[in-house]
C-alpha cells in the first residue's frame, strides 16, 4: 500500500513538472486560478504555494535578462604556437 502511494506521488509530481516545462503560459494561468480559488476559501498558505513566480525582465516570457546591460564579451581564444 505504501509503495503505491509513493509511486502515485512521484508520477503526479513528474506530470506537474513536465506540464510546467512544456506549457509555461498555460500552467501559469492554471496555477494562478487554483491559487485564487484557494485564497477565496481561506487557504492562504496553499494559495501562496500554488501562485506562480512573477516574471523577471521584460515580462514577455522571452527569456531576456533582468537588467538591460549587454553581456560582457569573452576574450577571443587564441591559438597556441609551438616553438
């Protein structure tokens, strides 16, 4: 019985992680609606736990950095000359 419970929890957790990775915008809206409904019922801790993280940077989900600074250029790789 305990093994079935552990496997079920692992499968559900894996499904949630894959759902968040594959459908980030849809998962954000689903978890926000779940968070709002939990907050209306008075379950503040669960609502806080379910609320998705706010987007940093431009907020467009494009993966841009938080700051507008350009990344520092790396030094060019120079060939080694053997004498």
